[in-house]
């Protein structure tokens, strides 16, 4: 390509300050260095995790930054030492890398990687950023920065996908769908004939509902305080819907009564520590498993020890337990084979210039997933 080896000037949505609207700016994206790939982002989803760091966690050391981590695009150029990718490949950026060499990657027990993205969260990685604006380096959020027409990622943080995949659909596989679906099938290992409860019916929660159904659960109770999400939950496999605001008793008591003692599996897909406890206490003593799926790192969570001593298990998941490269390619194939739903998650399509409108939709629960068209395919 004519741009190979050159700095690319393009548009990006820049977060200059904490808790302020994003600004569409012209940025400069450097060529990829050793074992790096420069990608033209075609489509990106707007995720609650972006909003968490933009508006909730008050970590001002992360700014200025380019957010976005749920996307799909095309390889523009590759740096020295990259052999598994070439320009034109369709790809999905990964915030959960997979080097395939470290002790985590070689273990079937985890999807963590020693070269993981946690260091990109703390705001200390400005020096390694390949994106600059007005002379300032911009933090590449989670090492991805997909709210930009072009971005540069490490080779270990890119998944090559089937060339037949529609990028404006499969971008959602890059976070929400894998996270929720995998929480059910990989982390909880939902069993056929079981009863499940899913707390929070955003994209991640609906993906958890879909995962429970795929695993053969016979009863899936979908819980949210926004009743407008209930019909969508039924599309993904929910058999029951519950609005906690319609009950005077704690939701865990309501579920225990509905299920003769508790559910076999529960999933907290919000990132609320109080709901995490409710999800645990909704599980059946003896064998119930509760999975923390929703992201938060601001508060401690707690429960009475007897909840675990009586046999419940409390665990968590990142990216649904999927190893980045392998899991994403697997889920894209499942979508193309019509084994998982993807299109049904996307309620709005907008442009990158409309990103603040997309953020407002998510803030107020008026969408499941908004996909932004960033560049033409």
C-alpha cells in the first residue's frame, strides 16, 4: 500500500480529559515497529468498559487517550518480524493478547497472557503509543484504541478472521459476545437441564443468556430493572424475565422461591458489587456457581462466609475465558455457521463523528450495542 512505512494522518475520537465529551481530531499514526501491525478500523462497538474509564473510575492519569476496544478491521501494513499477517487480512483487535508461548498461554486453565493488557489500564504506557495529536502522545486504551481510523497493535493482540466475515457485525465479537457467551460455556460450564439467572441485560448479559441456551440450560431467568430489554432477552433464549423493582423482597429471595431453593448458575453482568452478592446468594447451596462478569475495580465486594462454606462457588471471568486469537476466530466461524447470533445485538449504527450520541444512548440504556462505521470497507 502507498501508506506503508509512512505516518498516516486520520480521524480519531480523542478523550482529552476525564468525564468530558470526546473530540474528533486529526491524529498521526506511526508505522508499525517490530512485531506490530497497523490496522484500518472499519467498525467499532461502544462498550460499557469504555464508559467506565471515561466517566466512572476517576483515573485521570489515563488522559489524553483514544478509547475503543471492540472492533474489526483490515491490516494496512506489518512491522518487521510479522509473518502470520499480511496487508488485506481481516482482523479483530484483542485486549486479551495470546502470545502462545508464556506459561499462561500454554495452560488450558486460563486465558491470561504474561503480555496482558493490564499495564495499558494504569495510564503509564504513553511512551509505547503509536498515536499522537497536536504533539502529544495519546494513551492507547487496552493497547487497542479503536475509536480511530487507524491504530497499531502488537501482533499477539490481533486475531485473523475468516475473509467472509462482515466487519460491521463481527466487531461485537471482540468484547461483549465472547465475554458473556464464554462466561456461560467456558467459565461456569453450564450443564444441560440446569437453571440459570443472568443479572443485567446489556450486550454482555444477553450473550450470557445465549451461552446458557447453547449449553442446554432448561430455564434461564433474565433480570433487569429496564423492562424494555425483556423481549430481546427472550430472543436470545430467556425463559423467564424478572424486574427487581416489581418486588418488595430482595431479588435473591424471589429467585429462591421461583426455583425451589436457588439457581444452579448465576451471572453478574453489570459491574455492581451489591448485585454480585445478590447473584451469589441466588445460587443453590451445595453446588451453585456464580460468575462475576461485569467490570469494576472501584469497590470491594463481600459476602458472609457461610454462603461459600455451604458449597456455593464464586468466580470471575475476563473475556469469557476465551484465549484471544483462538477464541475470536472460533466465534467468528460459529457466527458464519449460524451457531451463534451476532446481528441481533446491534440496535444502532452510527458514524465515528456521532460517537458522543452513541455514548449517550448507552449511558441511558437506550441501546444494546451501537456500532460505529469508522472507515469504508
